[in-house]
């Protein structure tokens, strides 16, 4: 599985919901949709993305935090949705440096982040992505519902 894919996020959600139950996992991967919501910060930039695995109630949740300094605006350019960064760079990709997965009851399951250790001390690297996710892939998937449609209908 490509770690830099929305399939990886769905995989993490299915694991949180199903654990080692392979039948449940297969249903989550093949039949459930991901609900995605882009969250703006105080300055109108997107810095957090919430994802849930569809169900009633939702089966698992993920909070994706973009890399420090890589908050973005969503723009449409030549009919395609792109991330526009303050650095002037724009493109299809979003760098995520923290993924927090929660059980359906919102208790903590797993946190994935880029870091390094010196001796017995662990440090978090806020500028190195854990995954790089594509907006083009997100919009092309049939198993995704984007909740805040204003984010993609610019």
C-alpha cells in the first residue's frame, strides 16, 4: 500500500474500527466512504483535515495536521483544485506531519508523526511530512464525501 495515498488513511481508520477482524476490515475498506472536512484557522488558511469512516455513528476518526508553516488556501487553477501556500508554491499535494486516529468513541488509538531520538529523548519534527496527500486523488475517489463543499467549489 502506498503510504502517500488516501488509501493509507482509510486503512488506518479501518484498523482502528476493526482491529484484527478481517471481515470487518474488508467491509470498511470496500464499502464504507470517508467523510472529509477541511478546517480553516483564524487566518483563513487550512491547517487541519478531519476524516471519518462513514457509519452511524462514524466508525473511526482521523485528525490530519499539516506541516508547520505549510498551511494553505484552496484555489481553483485551470479547473483543478490546488493548495496555495504562503511561500508562493502551489500544487496538488498537502504535506501532513501528524495523523491522530481515534476510536468511534473518540478515545485515542494511535498517533503517527515524524520524529527522531537523541539518546533517550524523542523530538517531533514539525516540518517533515509523514505523508503527502493528493487533492486530485481525493476529488477523483468515489468513496469520499467532502463535507464543506465551499472548500472545493471556489
